[in-house]
C-alpha cells in the first residue's frame, strides 16, 4: 500500500512539472510596497532599479534586496521607463514635464514643461537618451530634443497628431510612429524628417530594431518590417487584432501582444508565425525575452515565463491587480510593477 502511495505521488509530480500547460508557481525574490499603482516601467542599471508610480513618486531600489535607496516626488503620474546617462535619470510625467534626477542622490537637477499654446503635452511613453541628447514625445504631437545638462529644448518636430509611443534612437536616427498612423525617421541633430511611411491605424507602441531591420505595429493589426539600409519594406504580419505592445526581438524571433490578449511569436526575418499564447484580457505590457524565455505581465495581474521555443508556460505568479507596464531584466532577475502597488523581483533561473 505504501509503495502504491509513493508511486502515485511520483506520477503526480511528474505530470505537474512536465505536461504542457501545467506550470509551477514562482515566488518572488522580494517585493517593494510603493503604496500606489505602478504605472511606470522599471529600468535596471548597475545594481539599481528605477521605477515611477501613479502618484508621481520615482523610486531607486536595490536590485538585490528591494530596499529603497531614494525617492523623488514628481507630483504627476509617471508612465514609461527612465532614460539615463552616467549621472542622471530622466522621466516624463502626464502633466507634460520632463524631470532630470541625479542618480546618486535623487535630487532634481532640472525640469522642463512640454506643450505649446498653453496646452501641456502629456508624456505617455518614455524619454530616450542617445547622441548625447534627450528625446521625448508629447501628446501635443511633437518630438522634443533637449540638452541633457540643462533641459533646454534644442529642436521640435511636429507630427501633427498626438504621440503616445516612445521614440527609438538607432543607427543615427530617431524613429517614431504617431496616432494617425504615420511613421517618421528623424535626424537627431536637427529634427529634420529623413524618411517615413505609414500604416492603416495608430502607431502607439515603440519601434524596435534588430540587425538592420526596424519593426512597428499598429491598430490595424499589422506588424511591419523595414530594412533600414535602402529603406526597403520586407513584410507585414497580420495579427488580426490591434497591436498593443512593442515587438521584442530575441535570437531571430519577435514577441508582441494584442488587444485580444494574444502573445505572438514571429520569425524576425520572414515574418512567419512561430506560435501564439493566449492570455486573459488585452496585453499592454511589452514582453521581454532572454535565454529562450519570454516574460509577460497580463491584464489579470499574472506574471508568466513562456518558452520562446514552443510557447508553453514555464512558471507563473499572480499579483493582485493588472500589469500595465513592461518588465525589465538585470543581473539574473526580472523586475516588474503591478497596479496592486508593489514592485516584484523574480529569478530568471
């Protein structure tokens, strides 16, 4: 009887940990209680995690322990991720201000209000740093370039329509899509438009790049691939639902989510579908990928690790509210903020 009992337990554990669709519950390494919903995307660098919340607090956390290093209160909701150089992090607020904060102390260095004609331009995406300049897109439809030392605006480019996406600096150009569905490639020194294109719906997620190609998705459900050299369109992949996250490249594959809550894996060269994984509710958090694992946050508050090879779930963890912002990777950990007011860290092992 005892042998039968042991055999049944062995079979049970074998099934739980090997059958597709049956995933282990993962426990976080640490949790940080912010007390307000986390609307910002974490950024990791040199052992520190930076993240902003809905109440306007920007936190610097010890990546190993989750302990608070410093906190800056911006007084406006922080969306997107922090950009940074060696001494400063830069965040954007929904009241149209860009903040430069000293990394070592959390002290404010400068702030600049965006928007013209007495209409502040909310910053829905992330500022970015490149070519020794800072760039940010505004709800007033303009891309702004700043002197990162002073916050002085160097130039603006008016797309003519609201900007919700984060710009990309890559191979000497600024790439950004706008809410009317147009795509722009700008000179980072002057803001002059070098080339562009379009889509059949708003482009509200950040462009991504991989080995000479750029990728952008739109509300018409099409993910587009363009070869940068020669500006040659390569393919369009139809996700059959509005694309609501950026396409994350990793090892020749792209991973992105849609309004219908489908995580798609696509070949980055051919545009052919590799697999799909269904979540519950629209995906707003861009997936990240590392070492053949895709990490996602869902509308139901679930954190999940998905096999990049076949789309099967490896592990999961349930938070108490939806996850709107993307995870971040660093030093063998995944960092993520939930609308339940907590920042979580998980091991990648």
